[in-house]
C-alpha cells in the first residue's frame, strides 16, 4: 500500500494527516526522497541529511503534530512507537551495546527546526554532557 493510500485512510479518521508545507510530512507522503530505514503505517524512520553522529536517524509519526507541546493524551501511543522503534534500530545499527542518545526538541529555543514531532536517534561515538 502506498504512503498516499495510507494518508487517505488515516485522514478519514478525522485528524489532520499532513501539512503540505511541512518537510517531514512531504517525506512521509513520498513527495521528497529520504534514506528510509524503517516504515510502518504510523511511524517512519530515515537518516538525517546532516548527521551529528555516525548513526543519526530521525523517527517521526506520519501524522502531522507540530511539537510535543501540541500533543494530547491520544498521542501517547505514537510517542511510545517512536521510542520502541529507536530501541530496535539502535540494536540493528549496532550502537545498542555502547549506548545511544534519543532526543526530542520542543520549540525553537530547544533547537527544534522542523516543526513536526521527531525523535533523533544518535550513536556510534561517545556523547558529552550537558548536550547543549
């Protein structure tokens, strides 16, 4: 089933699927190419085009949610799916034994530059603290 067919079915559930001005929505709909790592009907993972670590994967919900600040209780399962996918990808990428970082920025002061909820999975090198 294509992303566009999934988009049509999800939008029939009554929530906005995509913001046509959103880079990540356009990637999720297949309009903009990305180095896809994993995909399911609700969540998509792809490699960051400006990696900050040897492994830098972005994991997003297909449905547009601009920021964590806009999430509702009904979105809890999506965040769970993002973290579970990150755990699985860390194992598959071979970064799980040494450790990895998962980051979710909320708002421009936190460093969010694309306003579509996303989780950064970073690993493959030592990470410092504090991060920024």
